[in-house]
């Protein structure tokens, strides 16, 4: 389910699970045969995404289902930065990085507007 949300995010944007609920309806054993897992995004905003998932067998019977809520955040790669005019594009090697000790604040903990206004 989290991968459904991750698949829609740009490079440099990550997500982590805030909450999930899974209901197991039938046992999955070797006799079950091939199974299919499907994730579907319910809503994906600027900071929060929600998705649902289903696991079915070859006969279409529902084996498990669930929902998740994910936090969406900016990732900062070691030795790279997405600041300035390059925001949303490829990271620029050699620019300011937290790993180099140039910024003691963790950007994924700042409000989205504070991250987008930093230069």
C-alpha cells in the first residue's frame, strides 16, 4: 500500500507509514496457489497520503485487505541538495548537505512552507 503512494512521488520525496490496518480473512497456504496483491491510492496530498490494498487468490477470493496513512516528506541525500532553482529536479552534487554539518535542522520535520522557502 505504501508503494502505491511512493510510486506517485517525485525523486527526492519519500514517505513513511503513520498508521495501517490489515484484516486477514483466509489463510494463505501452499494450497492457495498464486496470489495477487493490489494497492490503490485513495488520496495523496502534500503531506499525507492514504491507500488501500487487497490480496486475492486465482479464483478472485479476497484473502486480506487493509488501509494505510503515510507521511510524505522531502529527503535530503548525502552530499546533494535540491535547494534553489533546482528544486524538484536532479540533486546537485557538492551543494549544502546535512551530512557536511551545514544545516542542523532536519528539513522533513519542518512545515512544508519552511522547506520550500529555504535558499
